[in-house]
C-alpha cells in the first residue's frame, strides 16, 4: 500500500461508487425481473402443447413467436459480456444520448441479464406439475389465472434462487462496465488501484463487493427457504437454476 493514505477521501470515493453500483444493479434487476419473467412465461406457454400454443387462433404464429424468443435468449446468453457491452455502445447512445456514465451502463447490464433470467424462468416453470394446471383448467380458470395463480406461485422458490444468481452476476458485471466509463466500484478499482497503484482502494472495493454479494445470497436464500416452508411449491424448482456462466 502507498504511504500517507487519505482514508477520508478513500472512504468518500468508495461510498459514492457503492451508491452508483447499487443504483445500476437495482434498476437492472427491476427491468430484468419484469422482462425476464414475461419472456420466460411466453417461452413456456407458446411451446408445443402449451396453453397459448395458438395465440389469436394461429398455431403458426405461436411457433414463430416461440422460435424467435428462443433465438433471442440463446443469442443473448452466447455473447461474452465484455463484447456485448462494446457492441451495444451505438444502441445505448441512440436511446440515451450517451454510451458512458452510470445510467448508460444499465442498458448493457439489462440486455445481458434478461436472456439469462428468462431461461431460469422457463426451466422453473417447466418443473411445475402439469396436473396442477389441468386441475385449474377443469375448475374454469382462465389462462391468465393459470399463469398468475398456479404457474408462477408454484415455481416461486426456484425463481427466487435463480433471481439471486442473476443478481450476483449483475453485481460482478457492473464492475466491468466501470472499465469503460460506467462509474461504480469497477471505475474506482481501475482509476485508483490500477492506474495509480493505490492498492488500498482495490482492497476496500473487494471487501464492499463481497459484502454486497453475501447480502444478496443471504436474502435470496432466506426468501426461498421461507417460501418452501410456507408449503407453496415443489422442491424440484431449485434444481432448475442453471450455472451463472451464461451471463
């Protein structure tokens, strides 16, 4: 470490960067939860034999929609985040007027996280016992009710664990966007730790990142366990969570 470290400045800098990282991660997760859930549900219900196999009375439309969504999810999960982030610079500039800054970083983070979480949603929903949907349908439930009252609640513990995995990955990748002017803890690590050789900044940034990830894991695990003990669903949903390498 360097001599004469100004710890007051260090803490102020890391505190501000932590706020920026939480801002990026928070908005990214909000958008990912909404878009990822919608796409994941559509992947299931428009598949062959799904309750929306023929939307608007057209089986061909349902098949095309399912194929397009599968293609988007597979493509999004196949591209390494660093390359995706650079490739999206023109798109980010188009919709926000700038490709750099704390808010601009939310765009590539969201586009990277949505396909990953969509696949988790799809796999969790497929673990729900078909008999539950048949029972609901026999009682006169609409498609909307089957999705919102049966499908999603039954898969909730698996979805929570999957969302926790997604959140941890988003935190990790939020550090990468800092290397190209996205702000946050990654930016502090690069500017102070790498360019100025002030090792203490690196150490503090690592401690903060580990603390954030530990909190996310603890909250996600607690919520999932609470849902299981509440008797909602099937323990098999947990096995539906895929590894985080695809993000």
